[in-house]
C-alpha cells in the first residue's frame, strides 16, 4: 500500500538520464504542498493519538490511537525517506514505514467496529485472525530479497533536483494481495460506521460523516498513487492525505464529542437489553417450541440455551399452557425455585403481519407477593387482634375497679390476673409484629456471611431455655460445623421452639430438636408434646393469606414461613400419633471448605 521499498540490485539504483524517460513529471509546487501536508499529518496525528490514548477505556479509543500513531509513523518515515540521500538508509526507512502501512487498516477496522458496537469482531481472536495476512506481509517486506514476492525491483528517481528523491517500484504478487486486503478493511470500517449512523441522532450522523469523509482521503490518495505508478515514479500521496483524516478526527473530537459518548445502534440496544434484563425471556415458534432464551431465563430454569432450544414450552414451564396466552398475567413457579413469577405472553409477527412466534416474559414478583401478604397479615392484626385485646384490657380493668369498690378483693385479684395475661398476649403480638416488620425490611441478603447451622440452632434453643425455665428443651442432634447457612436460620428455629413451649398446656413442656445433613440440604425436626397446631392457622398459611376467620395467634407461623422462603427452603407440619406436632424444615445450606 506504499510505493517505498527495497532494491533489487545496486546497478538498478541510478539517477538522472538513464531513467529520465520513466520519470513522471513532478511539479515542484505539488511536492512542496505534499511535504507540508506530511508535516501537518505528524502534528495532528500526535494530538489525536494522545487524546485517544488518554481515553483508551472508551470503546474504539485504542483503535483510534493506533490509527493516529500508524499514520504519523508512516508520514514521518516517508518524509525522512524523501530527503535522505544515503541509499541504504533510504531503503531502511522505506521498510520501517510498513509497520504503519499495515497497522493503519487494522486499527481503522478495530475502531470502526468498536464504535458501531460490533464487539464480537474486535475480540482478541478476531483481531489476531485479521492481522495474519498483514503479519505475513511484514515478514515478506524484510525478507523480500529471498523471494521477491513484495516487489521485483526498485529504482531511485529525483523529484526536486537531487534534494528530494523517490523510489520507483515494480510490485510483486503479494503486494497486490495485501493492497486489496487493506482496501477491504478500510471499506468494511466505513460501511459499518455508515450503517450505524442511519438510525442514530444527528450528532452521531455528523460524527460518522466526518470520520468517513476524512478516512476516505488516504484511501483515495493511495489509489491515485497506485494509478500514477503504472506510468512511472510518483510521490506517494497517502501520508499527505492522512492530514485530512487527522483533521476530521480532530473536528469530531472537538465539535461532536467523539469518544465522549458511544452510539448505541438499535439492534445492539435491543439485543443487549433483552440479554441483560432481569426479567426472564423465552422465545418460541408458532408451535410453542423454545427457540431462544436470555441469560436470566437460563439462570432461573437452571439450564443452558442449547439444552432448552427445541423443547416444548410446556416441558420447560410446567404451569404454563398455550391456552393461557390470552390471559393478562399468570403467576407461576419455575423449576425448583421458591420464587414466583408473573408471566406475560405476546405474539410477534414478520413485516407482512404473519405470526412467527411468541415471547414469554417472566417477572419476579416474589417480593411484591410477600409484601402484600405481610401487609394483609399486619392489617388483620391491627384491625382485629389489637382492637380485641384492647377491648378486653379495658373490660377487665373496669371489673377490677368494680371489684375493689365493692370490696370483692378475691374477684379483683382473679380479674387482675386475667388482665395481666391479656396484657402479655398484647405484648407478644407487638413483639411478633415488630419481627414481622423487620422481615419486611429485609430481602434475605442483608448479611452475606454464612454462619454454622449448629451454632445458630444451639443459640436458638439456649435462648428459649433462658426465657422458659420450666420447659424441657432437648437438643438431640446437630450437623457438623462445616454446614453453614444464612443467619436467618436462628430466629426461625427459635420461633418454632418457642411456639412449642408457649402453646403447651403441660406443666413441663417438652420440645426436641434434631438437625442433620441429608443429601444436599439441612433437615431440622422439631417435636413437641403439646395439643398440636390449630388447623385453621395452617390452612391460612397454605392459602397464602389471612382470611376473615384467621387471626394473629398464628403470627409466629407466618414469620417462620417467610423466613424459610427467604432461605429457599420448605416447612411442613405433621401431627404426631402420640400427640403434639412435628415440624420439618428443609433448608438450602452449603458445606464450607
């Protein structure tokens, strides 16, 4: 892509009359202009290279920096070549320029595709593949005397007296291949920037137009030089034309915010938004077979896109049926996940309005569902239980006063004892509600540290023993200390053990706790000798909400349910044949290394 290169034989290096008939006339004024432009190229390229390098973290900045450096290297090298008289030095400078000659098209390609958001073409493997032929060309330049693939002969011809001389070269076959390849790289970069600018705001259109026009000048200069060389020696106008490329970049930088912001083509935006969005997206064909999924869907469905593609959507999402596609929204659970998703289905068509598939969008509504559920329970507590207990307190307080006024002190003592019990119930409700509020304010991820499950279970049972000295809380089995879990486990276990003691009519309540590692989960069994859990309370929890007839006596069970959901586990309640209740927790835990 340059007319400068090594010699064939010393006898071919001649001046003046011997080659005078081959010399294409070079007007002195033109030579002076070209030399002046090359000086300008060096200065402008240095500015652009420095500016881009300081912003090398921006997309395309490193490519622009290399392009500016390559053009400055090429222009400076060629300027020295023109004025150097020593033949050996002249040829060495000519070969050194090939670093810039071959690097410039690759740098332009890298910059253009990075600018356009086509990142897969700017990865290290892609650039390495694109650089293979230029690398072969560079090696061929320095070994040309052994094969003459880049050029077959070269002669020195004066352009302005003997002060400025140029090299006239007979090119070899590899040169034309490298030249054509370089043109393709320049063209590809220009096309991708042009296409990107079509649907962009005006500032990016002006950026793209400025860049394309500026970078086309060196290509046109090189093409013109190649044509002139067919008739004789000619000064290479490519380095001089890089002045216009540098000025175009300077204008784009100073006037149109080049490198300060990156254009986002419509196809890139849509692709990236779908791929990185938090909602899971499953795309199907008209037969409801999966054709594509985004990363969120892979994560939620716990499968790769390759394994999901081609499967009927009913096999992937068991709770979904194509008959539900006209429903505004459906709440489903995916796979083994304990989270709930709002499903919306929409059909999409081609440009002719023909249906070609469906998009299923799953939005995680677990937290919203939990918040609504908790608000419903708290509303029930405030609206019914607190009011009821307050009325009872007021009633028994009046009875105590009446008994005292009537001198019935034994009755007053009994009523005061009842008053005390109701006050304790009210305090208990308040404590449960406070715990519930704390649960609502946490997403389960507030403390990323995992603690040994055995330590948490032991702490929970010790706390209950301290609060209820009359109870017999037995710790039968604990897992190894390498089984760790989120700190939410301790309040869950404490709530269940405390519930087994508080709602036990026996003079010595007995609660047994056993925990073990089974398979890939932590299994905790809590048994008591009490009357058993009220069936209405369990029905309310299983129905996922408080009904008009269910009140706050099961508020602790709600706290357990919400805590277990946060840990990604399950809780089951069973009546024991010998009396009492068995609670089985299956918690997602891990073994620490």
